C-alpha cells in the first residue's frame, strides 16, 4: 500500500510519461501546459486512495486517475474563459498564454482525451461502467457550472439550490472519480456507493470551507484575495444563510449593499463581515460543514476496508476541510 | 428496409422525442435550438444507411445516429465561436442567439451527451467498440480543426497536408459514424472497414466539391457567397494546386494577390478565377474529386450486401458530390 506522497509521485510520473508529443503542436501544447502547471492533484490522488481501500497494484487505476485530472483541467480551461480569469495557479490561464480559440479547442480535445484514457483501464469489463459513471458525472459538472452562472443574475437563491449547485459543480467530480477507483478495485456495488457518499459529502464540506476562507481566511495563507466573494456579490452559503437569518431591516440592508456598486472595496467587506458576525454566520457555516464532514466519515466507516487503508483518506479529507482559517 | 426519406423521418422523430426538457434551461435551450435548426441530417442518415447494408430493425442504430448528429452540432457551435460566424443555416449562431459563455458550456455538454447516447446502444457488447471508435474519430476532428487554423497563418501548405486536414476535419466524422452503423449491424471487421473507406473517400470528395462550388458554384443555388474562399485567401485545393502548377511568374502573382489587402472583392475574385482558368484548375479539382469518389464506390462494391441496399448510398453520395456547379 502506497502512502499519500508516494501516490502523488506515482501519478506525477504517469503524467510525465503521458506528456503529449504528437502534432498538431498548437492543439496539444496548451494541454501539456495546463496539465503540468502543478496543483495538489487532489482528485487523482483520492481516486488512487479509493482504489487502495480495496486492492493492491494501484497502477491499474492510473489511466482513470489521469482521465479525472484531464477532465478537471478541461473544465478549468473553459471556466477560465467564461470567467475571463487571467491567472491560474499564479500563471497565465490558457486563453491568456495562448488565445481564446486555442482555449476552446484544446479544452475540447482534453474532454475527449479523458474518455480516451478511461478506455485504457486494464479491466475491459469495467470500462463500460466507468464511461457511464463518467457521463453522469460530467453532465452534473456542466449543470453545476450553469446553475452557478444563473445564480449571478437571479435575485433569490435558496440554500437548497446552492447546495445542489456546489454538489454538482464540485462534489460530483470528486465522488465520480473516487467511485471509479473503487470500481476498478472490484469493491462491489455497496462499497462503491459508500465511497461515492464519502466523497460527495467531503466535496460539499470542501466548498463550504472555501466560502468560509474567502471571508475569514488568513490573507497570508489564503491563495486568493480575502473578501473577493463579498466584493463580487457572490451568493455563497454565508450570504444566503445571512439573508435567511436576518430580520427584515438587516436583510434589506444586505440586499442593498449587494445591489449597489461601490468603489471602496475594503469598506464593503468590513460592513458585510460586520453583518455576518452579528448573525454568527461563521459558526453557522462551520456547523453545516461539520455536518457534511461527519456524514462523509460515517460512510467511510461503514465500508469494508481496514483502518490502515482508511487512515490516509481521513487525513487528506481533514486537511482539505480544515484548511487554515 | 427503409428508403432515404423514411430514414430521415425516423431520425427526425427520434430527435423530437429526445428534445431536452430538464433544467437548467439555459444550458439545454441552446442544445435544443441548434439540434432543431434543420439541416440535411446527412451524417445520421448515412449512419442508418450503413446499418441497413447489413441488418434490419434500423431503430437499433438511432442512439448512435443521434450521438453523431449531437457531436456534429457540438463542433458547429464551438467552430462558429472560433470563426466569429453570425449565421448558421440562415439563423443566428448559438453564441449570437444566446452568448459566448452559453456557446462554450452548451457545446461542452453536447459532447458529453454524444457519449451518453452512444451508451444507449442496445447491444451492450458493442458499446465499448463504439466509444473507442468515437474517441479516435473526435480526436481527428479536433486535430483537423487545429490544422485548418494553422494553415491560415502558414505561408506554405502542401496538397498532402491539405488532404490530411480535410480528411480529419470532414471525412473522419462521416466515416466514424458510418462504421458505427456497420458495427451495430454486426457487419464484421472487414465490412466495417470497407464502410469506413467508402465514407472516408466520400468525405474528401465532398469537401473538394465544396472547394469547387465556392468558386464555380451557381450563386442562386450555392448557400454561401460565391468567391468567399478567394476573398478570404483560404488555402483550398484550388489555390494549392494552382500554386503547384503555375510557372514562377504566375505563382508570384497569385501569392501577391493573396497577401495584399483589397477592397474590390469582385475584381479579386475575377483575377484569381482567371488564373485558375488558365491553369485548368477546375478540371484538376474535378479529376481529384472523381478519384476519391471512385475509390469510395470500389469499397462499397467490395462489401457483402445486396445491390438494393447499396443503391441509396450510391444515390446519396452522388448527390453530395455532384451538387450543382
């Protein structure tokens, strides 16, 4: 059984071996660029961990892990175009480093390459199941991205809708990937389903943590600008819960702030944070996050594997969710 | 055995039944829009024809036919963004009717939906083969699109490279789709390969005919503006063959025209057409087109099916390639 660091190294060597060398160069250069830009490789590593819950010879899950990382990067490339984002992991985004058309077309071929790698999975009889799961997963990711864009222009969004959106946009990919690991390891239907539940709940908790960090994070440790969500009037869990808990005066005030353009970003962050604090929103968000985390750990507990094999997943998930505030 | 008109109707009813009704509306409305915008449905109909070469119950090939049409429309949506095309089949393109982000994301989900429909093919054991073929095919389409974009800025393109580009960009999809029809009909490896060869060669001939029509078409019958390729300095077979056949003075002249911006489009078309005529370029293009057409018909002849079942394919192909000049 490989530990987390070894799994990551194993994946990184596979990534290196699969550097695309064939023409047309302008199509594949951006693919290599984004795939080799770094990142924690959380999704492929967790897929490999899911495999290791049930079997050895983790190399068998490498093509699927690569497919998941490829899909994730495809979605980053296209999302960055839609969001007009200039930077990704501190480097120019694909459409900035190359151009928009390159971003669209290279993204497209990455989505196809993800399927292509799925089909390299050694156990032929599993491939169909993987493709089916991959389809359902990636449709959810697109739907989640659309919901996210829809929310920007909608005046009201319920918390239920918000949780569905982040489930689709973030949790589905982690859950789909980890379930693939379980399927390749022949975990059986029930175990694969429990792995899915674990990852689905961890994915939601992860996104809630992201919402919390965006407002309450340590500026030195948080990668992005603290308060960015508030400045952009993003309808995060924090805002939606605040609107739910607030009395009508506070609700009107918060809504007004979010609908009024402002030049003084710091003042806006301070005001909104003040409202959040009055309503104990941080505690509310932590509470919900912990609820999802504990559902995740319950699912993990129930599945047939050893404590030793579950430990790296508990550690990884705790790190993801408990990132410094 | 259904005739061409019946096959098209069958496909159109399937299309209607599969109108997407689920949310998010903004994601799927553009998908329905482009899928229902019309068109000859050449690719799905020819896939169904390929199936009918070898088997009855053509309904079994409908999900794959739908997948091919979905993929084709995905590529139109993204290509139209890249080409900044305002119109498609006389109606606003998706990114014009909606917006660019919608075009990107709805295109993405269409590509996934294509895989999703492939997996609906009834004969489970065939699905893996279909996905594998679909991967290889769609990677070629992306590579062809990239080559086409590369050619715009390259000073020299060989005819061999041009043929490879149109094979990938146009013929691969027709050939992949028709081979799918053959696979679903249990045609056997050799027959499926012959169907592929037929469609591959027809696809190239079809594109050469398109090049010819763009310069020599009847303005009343040709959908687009006659002479558009010349105005845009597109490196079509006509130009590339002219550069190959011309003496050095004419070659320099033609290269100069193509590198000089002009406001008098009609004069430019007239001059270039004059050069083409001196070099008998139209006859050259017809000759090459006929070569591919005859390779196609030879492949069709060799495969195990009845004359009756081959007839609609011969008719359809002849129509596609012999469209009014």
